[in-house]
């Protein structure tokens, strides 16, 4: 028990240090981008106004409202205090909408797209990798090269190919959007069916990209474990192969679980390419819009969400490792 407390204590300390550094960078880096978004908003509001002093008053009003007239350290502490309450201020690019409302409307679309796609790709990839390592034959000679081919394609390239083949040529799927442009979001069969049909191409573009990497990783780890000394010794003792294989694939799954956790942690921003190509109304498109318009509050909020999810995913994996991998426990007493 002492070893576990030591292990968990170290992980918690490093989690807090990393989180504090991430918060600081998350605040500073967006504000180093060129351009003055307050001036852009002022230009829109001051159209037709020839009086320079009036335009300056408008600029000062917006600067005070967004807090950009304060020193940087004051802005940072204000940002931390408001972020702790879930208040990320107003958006520059979609003024006067609140950042929390923008994220709240986009986040469910991204989660509904990314989470199932990551899980499906992870399961299919690991099953194919395990079969390729254990059975070989057609799995290793046919399916592995096919999955490797898809994973080697750039994300935007595969998305464009799927769009051209299924949306433009075969016309079995819509080209873009999260639902029909002539529909109003509501709980009706027509709307749900439209969402489902628009969902297919972005979903499979993510799944096909992720299968290859998972399969290759699982195959390599499984082959390594199958050739380990404990497997040879167990077979020499006459232990049934089915029982040995269970331990082999459990050990081989450990790095794959880490990859799954990190994929889930980064899924909020990982759908950027698919969402942009298919004009899907998720958070990836929102991040691109925030970068294009130097929208500091929106960009800081979205990157903060990604940062927290990645850190939590890594921390949870480390904690789980402490229970499922006996090598971690043994290392604490060395």
C-alpha cells in the first residue's frame, strides 16, 4: 500500500504542475497572435462615423468590456477567476455571443462524432492486429496492408475521396453540414434521419484513419509478447495455449489503452479536418474560426478544454496502470 501511495502522490504532483503550466501557456499563446480583434469590432461598429474621437470612444468601450485595456497579469488572474466559474467572456468573432454558449452548441456535435468513431476504430484495429499476430495468413497478408494504406492517407485526402465517391458520384450521402439546411433542429424522425445521413462520411473518415495505426501497434506488441520467454516457458510446462494467449493479449493491450485514452482526451480538437471538409457544426470548425479571427476568448476556452481532457486522460491511465500492471507496483519498492 505504501508503494501505491508513493506512486499516486507523484502522479498527482506532476498533474498539478503540468496543469498550472498549461493554463499559463493557454492564456499567453493566443494573445501572441498578430492583429487586434478589438479594432476589427470597432471598425464594424464605427462604419460611417468620421469623428476620430467618437471612434476612439467606441474602441475604449470594447477594450474595457473585453478587458484588453488592463495589464497582462491582471487579465490572467481575471481569466483564471472567470474560467473557474465557467465564464469565458464574450466572443470577438461572434460578438455579442458568449463563448460558453458557442462551445455549448458545438461540443455535443463533436462528442457525438468523435467518441463513437474513436471507439469503433480502436476495437476494429486491435482485433485485426491481434488476428494478424496470432493467426497470420490472410489477416497479415491482405487486411494489414489495406488498413496500412488507409492510415497512410492524410485525413483531408481520405475525407475528400469519400466525399467525391459517395456524395458526388454515387450520391448516397450528403456533401456537407450536420443536417439538411432546410430543417430546423427538433426531435422529429425527419431531422434525426437527416442527422444520421450527414453523420456517415465524417464518421467513417475518422474510423478508417484510426484503424491502421491501432492494428499495427497491436500486431507489433502481440508478436513481441508471443515471443517472450514466459510464453515459451508456459508452453513448455504444458499450459493450454488459450490461457497463455489471454495473458499475452492483456499485456499487449496496455500501450493500446494509453493510445485510446489519449485519443479520447484529444477528440475535442481532433475532428478539425473532418469537420472543416464536411462543414460539420462541431468544435473543430469553431477552433478554426477562432484562429482565423484572432478570437482570444474562444480560442483560449477551446484549447483549455482540450488541455484538461488530455491531462485527465493521461492521469487516469497512469492510475489504472498502477492497479492492472504489477510491474508498476514492483517498481515502487526498487
